[in-house]
């Protein structure tokens, strides 16, 4: 059976909860109504304990039958090929969706993540601040003129762009009303709310098991799509 399996960490500290990137894949599966389960690799030793599945020691990665795919963007595009709800089937709509998926990763997140990392490492005004401001202003100008990034409808490009833009430090970095409205609109979708709640529940359950001294499970069935 070609069961979709999303891999994440068995536990993380409070800070990243609700933002661990398995949420992107959960969210896409929820949008598309695809059945999936969630399995885990240990947080302790993550740098080396799953390098055969994710060569950078990170999560998420996805299994689909005999296929294993790492990088959340690659996983999203794989899921988008399974469901028109995530990506239109006409060539123009598909090209626009892929283009904005890459833009979210390579033109926005590529700047915001290192900026954020320097910020939380004690350099709030770091060398990347100007670059972040300019990229966020540019995407603000795009979003001021349209509701969705591609094909005049929700696509996986919106899922990813909103996930990149919703980071609290990014949201707090300036007054950008179109971006705020966009992030609210996209993250108000029931599929996002369910994916986020499920991720939070997953880590809360891990807290409870750790407190009880029990082993953390490697597999968590998704209750909705079993
Ligand atoms: N480019 C990767 C980034 C993955 C990533 O940053 N994963 C984080 C969780 S959201 C992680 O595994 N962090 C643990 C670590 O780097 O040690 C992707 O999009 O999949």
C-alpha cells in the first residue's frame, strides 16, 4: 500500500513548536485530503541519526511507497502532483505555482532564515536586515495587488509563502498590511489549523511521555485520514 508517511522529530523544545516544517507537509495533505501518518526520528542525536534519509540531519522527509523525499519544498511539489487542489493542471497555472514555490524558498526564506538566526544569536540589527526589508517590501507590493500568488486561487505556493512569512520575527519587522492580511487569510484555512493543532498535540504527547519516563513512539497515526 502506498501510504504517505511524514517524518518529523520525536520531540522539540517549546520555541519551534507550531513551526517545525513537517507542518508544511501535514497542511498539504490536509488540503488535499490525502491519508498520511506521522513517524519520528529522535531529537537527541539528530545531527547524525537519520542522515540516510535527510543528509543534513533535519526534518521533514516524506515516504510515498518506495519513494523517499527530503526538503519540504520537494515534498510539497510531490504532494501537489497528486492533487489539483494544490496545483492547477494547466501548464500556465502549474508553471506559476512552481515559480512561486521556488520564490518562497529561494528569494524570501533564503534571506529571512539567516537574518532571523543572527537576530536570535544576539545581533538584532545585523548585516542582513536591509536585504530582508527590501525582500519583504517587494513581496508586500506583489500581495497588495492580488489575493493569491498563482492562478487566481489557493495553491501550494500560498501554503509555502504564508508559512515562510508567518514567523513572528518576520511579522514584527515592519508594517506591511497586504502581507498581514495574506498571512491571516492563508493561515485561517481549516487545513492549516488542523495541521498546526496536530503538530502541537504531537509534541505535547511527547512531553507527557518523557515526563513519565516512557519511550517516544515512532509512529503516530493521523486520526482523520486513517
Ligand atoms: N531546507 C530544509 C530545512 C529543514 C529544517 O530547517 N528543519 C528543521 C526543523 S523545521 C530541523 O530539522 N532542525 C533541526 C536541526 O537543524 O538540527 C527543508 O525545507 O526541509
